[in-house]
């Protein structure tokens, strides 16, 4: 039986906290730890300060078997990981002559003279073991602390990935009985997160293994089922079992799995039901683009009308200029859905980014035949959110209505 091993990731670098770089290392490590059945409950970011690094490592050691740091192993004065780990463990930094010679040889292989400040990289916490880095100049290291272990990796993503896969994983396999963790994602649309949560029920959502969780983004909700086991067969059986339980409760709102998109699902549904979709975009352009990349779109898209200004759309469709966005959207959505079978209408104020005083900066209408639904947002076309969230919400609701009318 696999051990119940826990890990914690500490990303080190003031540039992360300043928002100057994106911490992709932690995401990668989290994915890899999951693959090997290691539980990850916390990820921390800390700046280039020895005392704060030491504090973060001490906290991590109090709640995890494995602590992995990334970054801060360079030769400059602000590379403080070695010192921070040493302080956390109450150990001095010790010069490693063998490691120093390896660093010099690495520079020699590059036909370069090693700067004197690279000597810093040959200091390790007392008792630490160097992890050779054949793809870079920053040595990684591992230090044991009773039943716990701290593994410090360089922050260069290429080096970190190589070392983790080729050096760290073998170490962890030798030290622990590792299992497997696999995830399966079911994608839902046309329903709110709270409503989906309620339909799934407390018992399913509070299961320990597999676990079932929700993640909402851009009008789509991912239902993630995560299972842990000793063999691929055992994990897949668990995932299959829980997928059936989830589909039994909310199968009517699931449009796909993994990386399936609502655009793909909608085109398939339009083709099956022989409906054609008319689209009107005011203030933004883009709802049609994802659909039109698919060869099926030619048969499924009836018309696409894009207008920069609301007045242009009002004039084109003979709408009363005194009518507000919501009323205009309701009228046009119904008219177009009756004419073509399905419609998506978006009115978005081109000059508005975020306006909390206005509930109609963006209005989205989705319709199939006689059934329409309309939603208002406080963000306008000048906000990037309008180009994704509003569009996906409309497409998801058209998909849902097509499916319900087909049932």
C-alpha cells in the first residue's frame, strides 16, 4: 500500500511577489507530484530574504514530509535559499570542495572563466547532499531532517524540470512507497456553480477518495474527479465509478470532458437538431471567431452581424433608439431565434471597462425558438472579461436550451 506522503512547494524570488514573472514552476511541480500520488496541500511564495525563507521552510516542515523549494540558488548576493534552509534547520553552511570543483569544471566545459561569486554555490547546509545539475550551473541539494526532507531546485524552468524528473523522482521513489493520483474533468454549462453544487449533493462533494470538486471559469464549470490508488487499474476503476455517480446526478448539463469546449459542443448540437445560429455583436468582436474555425460552422451559422456602436445596431434592426440594452436584446433575441432557430445577441458599451452603477454595460441574450434568456453585466466591451465571459455564457445557454428542447 502506498504511503500517505505530503509535500509543500515554496517558490522563492522577490520578482514573483512583485508580479514581474509568473510562477510556472509551482504549477509544474504540483502536476508532477499528483502524478506520483504525493498529496500537496500548500504552495507558498516568498521573497529573497533569508529569515523569511527560513520561516517558510519551518512552517512547511511542520505539516509536510517533503518540502521542495525552487529558485534562489544562483551566485548573487540575493540568492538566499541555501542560507534560508540552513537557518530553518539550525545548521551552518559548509563549503563543499568537491562541489566547488564540479562548478569550475562546468564553466570550463563552456570555455568560460568562472566568476569568483560562483564560489557561493559550493556552500550547502551541513549534512546536505548535492544534486548534480548537468543542464545548468546552479547545484541543487537535498537535506534530511528526521523523517522530513528538503529538496532545493534552481528556478530556471528547464533546469528544474530536468532535475525533478531525472534526479528527484528516483530519490522519492527510493524513499517512499508512492502511489498514483489521476484526475478526470467533466465539463458542465448552462447552470450556476451553486446550483450544480446543490444537485451533486454533500455526500459526493465530501468524499475523501475520490474527491469531487468544482471550478467555474468563463461561464463553464469543471467537475474534477481525483482518485488515488496503488495501480493504474485501481485508479481508473475509481474514476469510472465516480463519473457514473456524477453523470447520474447532473448528466444533463455535462457537455464534454477534459479540454472539450462549449463551442464544439454547440456546433454538434446545432448539427444534430438542424438549427441555425444567428449572432449579433455590438461593441465587441469575437463570439463568432471560435465557431467559424470549425468546418461545421458553415452549415450551422446563419448570420453574423458586428457593430462597433449600439446606434448602428439599433438602426440596422429597426429598434427603438429609446429602448435600453436589456429590452433591445430581448426583442432581437426572440426575433432572430424565431427566424433562424437559435440566436446570440450581445450589446456591450464600447467605452466602458467596469461600471458598478450600470447593470447594463453588457447584456447577453440567448434564444432557441420561443425560449429566450437574458443576462446583464456591469462590465463593458473595453473589459477583456466581456470578450470571454459574456460570450461563453450565451453559447452555454443556447447549448442547454437546444438539449432541453430535444429531450
